[in-house]
C-alpha cells in the first residue's frame, strides 16, 4: 500500500502518541502488535503492513 506524503503526515498526526522512529526514507511505527515500516518510494510512502497482518491472521487460522 502506498500513499502520498500528505496522507502519511495526516496518518502520523492521528497516531501521534504511538512510539515511532525515523531515518532518511524510512519511518518505523512501533505498534502494539508489531512494527510497521513505511519506506519512501519516489514521491510516495509505502508499507507492507496490511499484507503482513493478513498473513499473520491466516497463520492463526491454520493452527
């Protein structure tokens, strides 16, 4: 999933009290369940968090 810089800024403002770290081109949100990584790709920010969450749910169901 990729979003604009403006959309990422709005999202980060909504979760302002969630711990996060950043370095050039990468933001890590330290969420309760697991870390979510946002990576700069051109003029957009992308994450694999939705796919990772979906895989984790499938693994839980399979057990």
